[in-house]
C-alpha cells in the first residue's frame, strides 16, 4: 500500500498520494474570462445596492430561500413542486414526520446558517479561510433526523472492502468510484482545505474558488449520502464570505434547470484531468460563470418588478385618496392583482368578486370604470385582454 504524501507542484497545484485510493490532484486548471468576471462583479455590486426597503428585500429573500431549497432538493431526486415546497416551509415542522418533508426544513436551516456568515463588504478576490469543521456541520444540518439508511450525521465514509460507492451514471458521462476508506478521505479533505486556503487559490475570484471547491468536494464524496446538498452549501458559504448576496444559492436554480450539463461536467473535467489535458476544469468554471451572470440578472429583474409594483400601488393609493378613481375602481384593481391570468372585460365581469362589486350597478358603469382605469394608466389592453399597467 502506498504511503500518504503531499507535494506542491506549483503555486496552485497540490498533488496527493493516498493510502488506498491512488493519486489525487487539486489544481486551478482554468483561465477565467476576466471580462466576464468584471461584468458579473458589476451586476452583483449593483444588486447589493438594492434599496433596503423591507417590502423588496424580504420578498426577494423569501423567494430565493424557497427556490433554492426546491432546486437543490430536486437535483437530489426530490419530488415536491416549488409551490409544494413553499407551502411545506410555511407550515410548523412538527406537523411533518416523513423524511421527504424533513429534508426541506433541514435545507432551510442550513441556508439560514450560511446566511449568518454573510460578508457585508463586497470582496470578490479576498477570500476567507475555509474551516474543515464547516463540512461536518453543514452535513449535520442537512442530514439530522432523516431516515436515509446508513448515513451517520456528520461522519465520513469508511467503506469495507466489499462495499462499493459509485458516483454518476452513463447518462451523465459515466460512473466514478471515489476514495474508499476513512483514512484517505480525511487526508484528502485536509489537503483540499490546505489547497483552498493557499495564497494562490484564496486570492482567486470567488466564482473560480467556490466552483472548484464544489467540484473537488464532490470528487472526494466524503459522506454516504448528502454530498450534493453539502457541496452546494460549501459553495454558497464561500460566495457569502465574499459578499455575493442571495446569488450564492439562487444559482442552484440554474443548476437544476441545466441538470444534465451540471452532472456531465463533473465527469468531463475529471476525465480531462485523468488524460492530463490542459485546463481540465475550464468547462465547469465557464458553466458556473455563465450561470452566475444569468442568476444575478434574474435577481435584478425580480427587484425591478417589485419596485414597479410598489410604485404602482403608491400611485393607485394616491389616485383613490384624491378621488381620481372611486373605491369601486380601486377594489377592481385589487381583485385583478389576485388573479393568475388576464381576462377580457366581459370575462372579468363574470368573476364572482367583480360581480359582487357591481351588483347594484349596470354593465355600462363597469365598462365606464374600466375605461377610466385605462385612461389613468392603471390598466392597458393587450390582445383584447386587460393587463395591470405595472
């Protein structure tokens, strides 16, 4: 059996020899697109400067929390829809006894724990040291109280000689057998933290460092179960420590929406490294950079919609106060805000709530009210249907 050893090949490459699992190399392995990174930083910095109006920030945070829990759970085979996830997370956890629901609450707790480590300063190239203890703590948060078979909370794998652990499948580029024994796993994780905190790597842009931390953690695959959830939380923690607010977990939606490419790239980069190709990690880092820019732009869009909605509500309230529109017209808009679709004027009049508002009025009054709301800019018509002019 080989003796365990570590050797720095250059400033950003650490080669490790394990006891039973062969050689393992941590390396930068990419040339990040600096222009793209500047665009991403600019987008994130502008998002961080979003007005701290509770109606905006609270709603965005809540939406990202639910979306992130849904996405990371779905990546691991969860079957709840995003709407079901939202409903469960807003229910008392004591009402649920099944593992599927408990897993959602665990993920919520883990996300909230990571948020407590948020850096209020935006420092994308000034990483914070990563602690080995954070790995076991995050795994404990996502795994506590679950009936997932043999998956000791916060404990690393130690395969018996007859036990085989495989990662991946043929659809995502092939199966991979990660390190087997506890001695190798612990040694590799210590080396992974040493590499992650080394001057050349901790000074890398946070997207590069976080994505590679996630990638190499999944290759080590230290737990029996929960590695994917834990790996994405590790990535999130590194983002939050550098001021990447909310996009840190919102990017999981991008992973979930591009799940086949996400899984395939782990195998692609691993095979590139095995074949000693130049820049073996380039494809995965590119994938994450593209996903982060899309994620932050989506967050901007959500904020702009909320800001527009608040301004719309303010204008509506002023119009009612100044008697530009009537109480009845105001309530018509309120009903429309609660509808999930747009309607023609005739179809809207058939809505039970609208019918109640106009029970003592003629249809002519209804259509006149709608005309006034269009003239005042609160409604518009698109393809014959009434649309809130937000």
